C-alpha cells in the first residue's frame, strides 16, 4: 500500500503482524501498577473497543501483556511501517488543506529525531503524549484525510471522538487534554486515568501538535541566559551556567548556552538521550568523571571558552563536587521533568539509572523517598553556592515546588505575595517583566513544503520585518527587538532544525501580524509554500501557571485560569485552524491550564483576515490581564495597543499609594 492508502485505511480490518519491541529506541519507563484487578479488565475493554469483535480473542492477551509489562496499553502492533516524519503537505491525502497541515504537524511530533519516546507516542517531558495508543493515531489520521472544510474533528485526550458538521470559519480540530474534574488532578489520578485509556497528559505542545524539537525552547533559554547574566552584571564569556536535563525541551539548554556565549554544564542520567544530543550537535562534549569535569571547566574559564559539556550522571553530584572543588557557578538552574517526579522525570542520586527505573515500577514508595532525599540534598548544595554568590532561578519545571514538598530548605524566610520561595522563577525576574508584559513571546512557524530554502526565505522575510519595526519602536522594547534580530540572523548557522523546517522567534502582536502578513503575500506570489503558524503555550496569554507563566502576577489572581480559557475560546472564533486546551504542562498535572493554536497560511484573502483578527487577540488578551494586575510594563503595552487599534478598549487599573495602607 502507498503512504496515502495507509493513512486512508485507518485501523486495518486485517490485523498487522505483531511488532518486535525495538531496543534501539528510547522507550518510556514502565509505569507503576496502579489499577485494581477489576480496573485492569476495564482498561482492556476500553482498548478493545477500537477493534472489531472478531479480533478481540487475539488482541486480548497481547494488550494484557502490555499493561502488565509497561503499565499502559500502547498497541505496538499497530505502529505504522512508514517513516514517521513531517512530509511536504502535498503528500498527504485529503479534501482539506487545513486538515493536511494538521497531519503534517502530528507526524512531526512523532518523528524519531523529535519525540522523546516515539513508540509510546510521547513527544517530551517524560509523559507529554500526542495520543494514548496507536489506534487513536490511525483513526485520527483517517478522519483528517476524509474531512472537508465544513467539518470539525473533536479530540478528547488523544481519542478522536468524531467529525461534526461545522463551517469553513470554525477550527478544523478542537483538542482537549487531561481536562479532568479539579478534585481528581493528583498525580495518581493521572496514572490511573491514563492506564485506563481515558485521559492523557498533553504537556504543552505535544498534545497540541505544535512541538518543533528543542529549538522551540532554545530561543527562550538563550534570552533567559543572556538576561540572567545582564541581571548579575556579567558577560557570558568565560562564565559558568550549571543546569540539568537533556531530554525533550531541556535538551535546548546547552545549545542556548553556546549561542549566549557562556560555559554550560548540563547533567543527564540517561545515557541514550545524552548520546543523541551529542550526535545531534546540541552538546559539544560528554564527560563521565567528576574530577575530569572540574579540570575541564577550570580550563574553559581560564581560556574564556564558549562550550557546552554534558555530565553523564546526577546533577546533585555536580553541585556538590563544584562546592568541594571551589568552582564558582555564575548562573544555576534545573530543567529535569519535576512535573513528573515519580515516573521518570527526576532520578535519585547514588542509584544507577537501570536500578532506579526498576525501583520506580516495582517499589514506587521507596523510589519516592529516594527522590525526596535527593531533592533535599540538591537544594542544600545549591544553597551553599548561592551563599558564595551564585544566581539561581527556578526554570519552571516545578523544582522549587517539589523540593518544598520534600522538606528542602527552599522557602523564603520573609515571604511576600507571590514570593514564597527563596529563589525566583525565571518568569518572575526575567521573562515576565522583560518579555511577556510587553507582549513578546515564542511565535513560531513551520514551512509545510519541508524545503530548507523556504525556511531560509521566511527567516529573511521575518528579519526584514523586524528591522523595519525597530526603526520606530519605543525605547522600552529596543532591547527585545535587537535580541530577536540577532537571533534570526544567526538561526541558520546555529543549525536549530530538528524534524520539520521550523523556526521560533520572540515577537509581540505587531511583529507576529506583520511577519505573518508578509508570509501570506509571499505564498500568494508563489515565492514560498504554505506556512503553519503557532506558538508555544508558554506565552503571554496562553497559560495560567502560578509558578511559571503567571508567577509575576501579584494581585492574587495567579491561581485563576480565566486567561487561558478565554484565550482558546477567542482564538477558536477568530480564525485558528486548530485550538487546544490542556490540564498540565511543564509544571505538572493539576498545576497549570494552558492553551494553544495552529493556523495555516495559504496565500488567500481569508488567511490574511484571520491572521490579523486572531494574532492581535492572542497576544493582547494576556497583556490586558497583566495590565490589570498592575504590571507597569503591561500597562505601557496595552495603552500602546489601544492607540494602534481604535476598536480595542481595555479596563485600566488605578494605582493606590502604598502610604495610604500603612495603618490598615
């Protein structure tokens, strides 16, 4: 069968041959045995409902074995034989070009070069899933190949509920992931619902089909590191940034350190993913011995090198060794997947990777104890360094939150509203006031032709647009404009593409709209192929997350989720091709609500109208909320937006003199 025919057949009527478990692929760890005997039967019934009754007898023992061995039913047998990658949009079958663009993005999320655990349909973060099983993938792709522009596909946590009559201005797909009742948002609730096959953790851009590999966070990390050094009034050159995590999004850290120009040491316990990052060129060197690491870092400091070094081992060992050897750390952070601490997101020190994985599945309570012991040790070592002048920030991975729950010394001795921890979130001190409040966030695009020359052309178009905007930009955002122009000029030489021909660029509403409009004109002229627009959910408006995206909201509303919900609803009727809303994300299940979108540009007048309507709202919704929280940068930005768009009228806050409150 051809590729198109395989997509169109959906779940095959004749069972494919059972697949051999591929040991060369990076697999998800075994999930803990959390279901009762009756619940296991329910999980099997739930899985078998995708298949005709005549196949149940053959599939039942196979699915039962998967549930026993892996803690989930992935349906490995139904994994397609064709290469999993984003193709030229013209290669996809279908009646709707918009639907074809979504198929392209789904396959990109599962590309072996992009996905963390591709055979388990997990894109990043240890549990950020596109689908729960391969039957869902097959059925979804079939639906998309049949869809017209007068239908909408609804996705319930990876399950395609079906195609419904709609209209051409409605989204082609509406995605929800993990949207469970709030009182059932504990980690074990997710484990149970996911094992039953009824809910999934979509992370941010995994379950919304908008992940573009580590590049998606390289830019934000570069800005964070640059501004971190600016904050401590040091040049990156010859100075040290220490962090952890090389899987999924965290793999961007060493590349960002190189672009910023510092020395980066990034620890990782998984040998397979460490080697992948080395092979991809995302790290320069790999070291397995702590004494060798100390000598190498001291040499790099002396020679003022720009270099990224992976330490294959536990990050706690690095912090402790550098304290003992008097290696000064300038910037420190962590980007292990601590939103998922009990299922492979963070590993205990002094236990091998293999033994830890076995303990995780066979003795989860002991594993949890060991993780919490490690978090206490981790925090203690960090505190020693910060006493010597290290600037440490939480990188939004729930490090401080989980460390506090473990009883580590991370609490602020003099807490204020929004400042309960000893160390700030990077959004509080860096990205919030410097970027999000001004409307700058991770705008991205994918060239649907798959051609590198199209990406080069879009880079040039975006750069020209930004340089033109910068000429008349106010002083308050000149630094942001300059950083982004520098980024886009170096994007090609930094070899950021993994998977699809994609680019990320921090831009405000004006930049996003003008870049998108220029792309649409170029498509109409035939200079480039179709382009898919999107963004990370980690943005100005998309996410309500009290310890990350909204951690610099100090009016008490940081635990509300109105902004994310309003954002996705507003995007859906203003022109998005698809929209998504998730419970979960980078800081954990039950800790955040985040929404995203995708939009296809096809060169048409309709696309031009949609991009202007939707992109303006998508950014200014968040600026409005930040302004109402009395963030002065956001007040400046929303006043500027109202001047540029006469139809915009936003409620502005009145500021209270703190002196009036002294006696109350």
